[in-house]
C-alpha cells in the first residue's frame, strides 16, 4: 500500500457525515474470522488501523499478521484505534492497538 487512506478498517459505527449528529449504531452484523496478513506500506491518515466495532456485536477473531504501516509524512507515528474487538497479533505488527 502506498499513501492509502484508512488502510485497515472495520467500522460498524459508520455515520454519514451529511448528518449533523451521529449516534452509536447498533449493528446487527457479526464480523468474525478476518485475517490481515503481510500488509506493508504507508497511510495517508493518522489512524492506519481502525476497528470500531459495535458494542452489541463485538468483532471476533480478528488477526493481524505481519502488518507494518507507517504515516506517509513520517513526522509522527501512525496510530491504531480499537474498540470492541477480539484481536490477535502474530509476527511484527505496527501500529499496535492501545491497551
């Protein structure tokens, strides 16, 4: 990947930006058993990895294996945002979700 916006994303709380107020969505879709493997490159957005999963249907068995994403500008480090996700890291993974 090169200069990609939102390189890795699962967003069950998506909000159409045309609306003024966004509420926490109650997703009825279960996301599970997803493998992101051997992904390297740069992100155009500060948050390179985002798992914003529903409180009612947490993302389960999401695996990041050998994933290395950096910001395109290299001024600061890329970030990961992880909400309501059962996540496993294998090998070298960057950025990592905060604890």
